[in-house]
């Protein structure tokens, strides 16, 4: 136990030191938000990957998906790697860098406003970011707090308070420059951690042949290409988690800040390999929760014999990882969460300060005042997210899925069509952004929590379809 405290303390000191170093290089709003637009390939690659995969993947998603789908959950890892990572870098990396430079914009809402000559889009999308990133950030706080609660036997509220203060110090000091610098360290910790997790899990299961046999003995479909829950739910999860990155501001912001075309080319492969290792390990180990966990041996992970999905992976980690190595896994999840939290907070605070405050309330705001305000906004956003996390909403996977589906439904159609097609116009963009969100939310409240991925997927597809259809009713010239 002492080693865990020492490791976490050393980790915290490292992060704060890097934040201080980053703060010395943060002299303007552009420095705070985009690190001056000069971030190299390795920093960007790790920053993208660590922002994509957080504690929710290891604590909520891997356990719930693994229990329900078995090894077929690995299709999600494949989709996240080759669509959500490689595909995004290939199709959008250079294009985003070029367009943001040409239009002189720094945020996603600004890009949509400039592309469609529509101030409403900036207001609407900025509000959507702020509203739906709050539960997303709260879900990450919750996942991390649950893990610390189990590992250190510390009260949930104390852990949550510590994480909020720690994230605030880390981000408010140095902004994106600090994030990019420390994300390299985070990425290395995550890589080492997942290899240890994979090796320990396979060893505990007696090797891959025994693992497959054990899964088949429980339910043959757990080792089949399509798991017990069926094709449609599995496809919806693959689509939601792999296509949403094409429209998620906290991920695409990395390309605003990347240095040049060569950096995109190098970072693309580094990010793809990282994604394959992390997601493959997470969903593989999650599928083995059926083997290692039982209501009798793991009462914390079950209620009346039914699994508590948010508790499955923490229990699994304690079961399969030797106590001497649990600190590495703890740091793995801490690293994944810190980067995701910082990315969400940075985008949310910029949506308030740059898009709304400077865009409409005070167009003459100085760069100095804007930089100060974005720091205050970051702290404010963290506080709101912590307050929500204190309420412990039912299932963090559901919260994350709603947030992803809603944000992707708002941005996907207008953003992708706007980048690659000159004929679409603001009539189509506005209809798609509003319509995609409404469809997503209506389906969620109609279908219920069990079909959140399907609701998000339909909302995203609607967003893509509505842009060209309703562009026919607008002006032909943008």
C-alpha cells in the first residue's frame, strides 16, 4: 500500500512540474488553447490517444461490453483503431490544419460559423459542447474515483475532491502545452500498463486455449464472432465509438495545434498502434470478467446475483493483477483519465470564452483578458462536473454514450460535409445540427438506457443525411 501512495505522489509531482514548465510558455490565448499551433507528431499522437481512451473505457465500457458481448467486443477495438484513429488522421488531419489556417479560426464552432457564414451555428454548437461535456467529464471523474475507492479504501468524495483540484491545477497553469508535454508520459505509462494487464490476465486464465474453453463452457457465443447480445447492438457500439471521433471537438482540436503535414504523417501511425494496443487489451480483459468473477467470490461486483457493470473491471483488476503491480495499472487508468479530463475541460472553457464571450458579449476583449477568462472558465467547468459526479448517476457507460451520441449528432454532418463539399449551405447545416440532436435525444428517451448506442448512431446518421437534403432548400452560394 505504501508503494502505491509513493507512486501516486511522484506522479502528481511530475504532472505539476510539467504544468509549471508549460505555464512559462503560455503567454497568449493561442498558446493556452493550441500551444501556438506548433505541437510535434509524438505529442499529438499520444495526446489524441489518451484523450480518446479514458477511465470510462477501462472501468465502465470494458466490463459492461465484455460481460454482454464476450470476445466479439474486440470488433469495437478494431473499429476504434482503424476508423476512429487511423481513419480520422488520414481523412481529417491535414484538411483540418489547412482549413483552420485559411479561415483563421481556433475552435470547432468558429470553423462552422466561418464555413457557413452563420453565427447561429456557433452559438448552438458552443452551447451543446458545454451542456453535454459536463456529464461526459463527470463520468470520467466517477470512473477514476471508483477505482481509487477500491484500491486505496478511500471515501469516494475525498478521491473526487482530490481529482478535481489536481486536474484544475494541472490544466489552469499550462493549458494545451502542458497537456501535450505530459501526454507523452501518460501514453508511455498506459502502454506499459496494458502489456502488464494483458500478460497477467492470460497467465491467470491458464493461457489462451484455456480461456477460450472457459468462455465456451459458460456460453459458446461469448467466444463467437457475434456475442450473445446480437449484431445490431454490437454494430451500434462500433459505429458510435468509431465514427463519433470524426466530429468530437476534444479530439479534432489536436489537429488545430499540430505543427505541419509531416507531423500528421508520423503521428498517424504512432496513434494507430497505440489505439490498437490499448483498446485490444481493454476489451479482451473485459470479456474475461465472466471467467474470473462470481457473486460468491466478488460480492462487490454483484447485487442479487446480477453484475454491477461499473464495479466489474475494478474487481477484475484486483483479482488478476499481483499486488506488487497494481500501482502500474492504477497509474495507467489515472493517465488515461487525466488527459481526457483536461481535453474536455479545455474545449468546454474555450466554447464559453472564445465562442460566446468574445464572439457576442465583448468582441473587443483583449488577448490577456481572454487568457485569464479561459483559465477561470476551466475551473468553473471542473466544479460543475464534480457536483454532478457527487450525485453518482446510475451507470457511467450510459452517461458517456449519451454525451458521445449527442455531440456527434450536432457536429458530424455539418463538419464533414462542410470540409469536403462546397455545395452544401447553412440551411442544411442548421437543420442537420438541430435535427440530429433532437432525433438522438427523442430516441434515447423513447428506447431507454439499454439502447443508447442505437439512439446515438441514428442521430449521427441523421446528421449526415440532413445536410445535403436541406441544402437543396437554401441558397446555392455560401
